[in-house]
C-alpha cells in the first residue's frame, strides 16, 4: 500500500502546484470537466425518460 499512498500524494501535490501556477488553466479545466459531467447527466436523463 505505500505505493498507492505515494502516488496519491504526488497527484495532490501536482494539482496544488498547477492551481497555484496556472489558475486560469485550472479554471478552464474544471469548467470543461463540469460541462462534460452536465452533458453526461443530461444524456442519461433523456435516455431514462425515453424508457
């Protein structure tokens, strides 16, 4: 399990570094992620309503 913990911390450190050094890029990435999730949710709702 130590490898999993190290990888998790490495990802967290990278994300914090990315947020600090490129806040605009991070905001754009989060906006894109939420847009994809919204689209997926809408598609799923449309599918379930058609049943």
